[in-house]
């Protein structure tokens, strides 16, 4: 639970630089849970009570801190709709697969595994034969609450399943982009895709505050679920004999969680004390005139070189332009609300060509994202207020899905 509080209350809300690491940590935890549940179910060593506890832990992670497109993180507060640039890569799709796996296993367990006469899961012959859980009272896990969890799991399978189907667009788009760049011998150009969200800045801000409160309440609910389930089923000495903590399997996660919590607390304190303080050795962007292609197959190992830095000799855009409530990504500007919300749920749809008939608008959006990747806060093509000038730019991006 300390891991969830560290991610939800501190990293997601106050320290943008630690959001990626916190999401990876929770994804690893969820992956370990899934492997344990599937493996122990196959080998018939997992009891019904074990499954209920692991499902409560997995559900608490999926619905509280495991963000797919970052709407519960503070990236959108500081960057507006452009905050989506931090998501859409390998981590987003891995978290989507893990969430889908939890939903599928949960549907199977609540449909078949919790039944009194099941043979798929081991049934305890002792005092834990009848499994109880918490739903505002002590209830049987194979009673009416089972129907509720089945409905929730079906909804999650549909929700994540549609997202998984839409994510196939990203696979095709990235492959097509890589092939196109290879044909033009642009080996160093990144194949990273660029997505759009359909929400205005004010909507992103409201969703963030709503999810922050909801996440904290869900973490508390998960803690109550797990603790009450353990108490209702007479589970004692969970930590070991005398509830003492001295085994490596107990000390390692405890120490890691405590130090992570203290580290993030220190970073939050430093940020509140002096928000404009820079590190002792700030990383200044170094721009050099580097070619994007190279001749001959003899230099094939240059494929593994870092991406090319683009030359930017024009005037810089001010980085302190305030965000407006009406700021929105140019790709969805002027679209009806149903279309905007569909793209918010499925940002992969922003990769399609038929999404906009104005191809220059898409190219400008790609320029904006490329500028942001180079450490700039706003691009010359932003919808924010101001009068920036256009810098010299070499655009490496082509339409993402031909």
C-alpha cells in the first residue's frame, strides 16, 4: 500500500519526473501478481481465499494508480493537451495488456473459480472453506457479490478489449513509418508516433482533480477490502510467526517502499521551497549539424547511433506562456464533442488519415511534438496565446498511416 500511496499522492500529483518510474514499478507489481495467479492456478496450489486477496490487490492497482494515457497524472496540468506526448509508447501498451489480463482472469475466477464445487481452484478444508469478503458488510464471496464482480469484469474486458483493438493501429503505423524511413535511408530518425487528446485544458484539469480524489479513496477502499477479507477468514500471522519482519522477502519490499516514499517526499519539499531551482549540472541542449542518412551498407552499425539532433537556429519561443482553458490539440479543434471524447478514450484514432482533411494541420502538429521532445514548452504552431516566430525546422515526419 505504501507503493500505491507513493505513486498516487506524490509522484502522479507533484513530481512529473518520477511518474514514469512509478508507473513502471506498479506495472511490475501487477505483472508479478498475474504470473503468480496463473502459475499457481495451473499447479493447483492456489486456494479460493488466495485468489480473492490477489484480485483485490490487482483491482486496487488497476483502478487507482495504473494510468494508461496519463489523465490521472500532473503532466497535463503543466503542458495542457501536449502532455499526451509522454504516453503512447511501450509502457502504455504494456499496462493495457496487463489490465486486460487481470480483467480476463477475474472474469474466469468469479464465474467458475469461486463456486463451492469447483475443481479449477483448490478449496480449503479448514475454517477458510467458506470464503468471506467485504462489501459494506461481511458477505460470502460466492453469494450475490459474485454477480457484481462478474458484471465489473465483463465491463473491463469490453473497455480494455476495444482499446486493445484500437492499439493495433499503432503497430501498423509504426511499422509503416519505419519502412518508409528505411527506404529513404533515414536510419537515425525516430519512429515514435504522436497522438492527440480530445479534451480542452479546463477538462483535463477537472478530470485530474476528480481522479486524484477518486484514486485516494480507491486506495483506502482496497486496504479495507484486503484487511477485512483477511480478518473475516481468520487469517493470522500474515507476516510470519509473531508477525515479525525479518525475512529478506519481507525486508526488501518494505525498505524499497520506505526509501521511495522518503525520496519523493524530499523532492516535493524541494519543489515547494524553490520551484525555479535548477540542478547543479543542468543538461543544456546541444544542437549540432548531423546528417540524417549515411551512404553504403558498410556503415550499417550507425543504425544503433542516438537519434539526430535537429538544427534550430531561429528565435526561441517563450516558455512562460500561460495555458488557457480553451487550449486544445489542433487535430481535434472544431470537432463535435462525441468525436473529441472518442479520441480521448482511444487516442490511436488520431493516427488515421481520414481524421482530418487538412494535412498541413497534421504536419504542424508533428512539428509541435518534435519541438517539445527537444525540451521546449510550446511550439510556434500552438493554439496558445502569443506571437511566436517560426524557427528553422527539418520535419522528419510523414503521414503516420498511409
